[in-house]
C-alpha cells in the first residue's frame, strides 16, 4: 500500500483509556492515517456515522455500549473491517467477537508496530476484495459449496450461508485448491497479509467459526501443518 493511499484512509479508534486512546491515535497519525476518536460506545456510533471510517480499532470493554454491540451496530450499517482490542484471552470471548463481524483481535498489552501491521493487513484485504469484484471473478464450486467471489456470497446445498468477510476470504483461499492442505503460514499470508505465523490463534478461531457454518467435516485439520477444504455432497 502506498503512502498516498494510506493518507486517504480513516481509522476510528474507540478506547476508553485516555492514555491508550491518545497513543493509538498518535501512532496511526504518524503512520499517515487520518484518525477519528471515541471513548465510549455511544460516541463510537456517532463518530462512525460522522467520519465513515475505513477501519475501526475497537476496545471490547466500553462504557455505555460494549464493543460487541458497537460492532454489531456498525456492521449492520456498513461492512467495515474491525480490529478488536481485548484484555480477555479466553477463546469463547474471541469467538463471540468474531461472530459479530470483528475481523481480527489483539490481546492487551500489544506492541504498536503489531497493531499497525494488523491495520494495514486488514485494509489490504479490503483492497483485494474490491479488485476481485471489479474483475468479476468466476464462482468457485466445491461439492455442494458455491462461492460467488464477485458478489461475496456463499451457498451450501442451495441455501445461502452468511459469513463474515474474513471467513469468506479464508473459504475462498481453501476452495481454490480443494483437498489440498494449505499451511498455516500460507493462509496467514494470503488471507491476513502476514509473512509469518503471527496470530495463528486468529486463524484457528476463524476456522472453528467457519466449520460451525458450513459443517465441520468440510474443513480438515492436518495437525502441525494446516487445513484443507474437502468435497462434500
């Protein structure tokens, strides 16, 4: 991503701790992003409507309206990548966050350069999705699973399945080579834009959520290696 394109991107930072909020805003501004800020749930919804951000950095625990509900409401208005910040490490908390449309998460404390890398990776994913839609990529069919990559819609045995943006991208990468095991590193690189295996728990959480929606048997785990999409139906 070029510096020029980053300058056109607005990131909404929603964090009730004023020190963290200021630090995040200062770092993202220094990296060339426009930054809008909010310190609670109601303020986040107001700022979202006012600034139309390209990405939201969203703390889970907020006064007024919690981060999960904020995420639900903003995604209902307009799909936008959400990077959720949480002090909780339990997988159930992470999966609940992903289920309402959060694309990724960071557990506190985190390094600023890691957050910036995640923000850029999420924005690159959005850019790739736009390019695919513009090119009218043909549908992918794997057994009874059909992915319309241009419309970003998935049908399972004729019925539409609603996936989050990252669940769709993960399924699309696996569907390009059905039955072939894709390494965790390659999936992190292609879906999240990371060059290494950082955040593999994020990958595992998305796989678990994807299995719940399309059937566990369709996504095979090869322990220590990665995942494969199996032909069913």
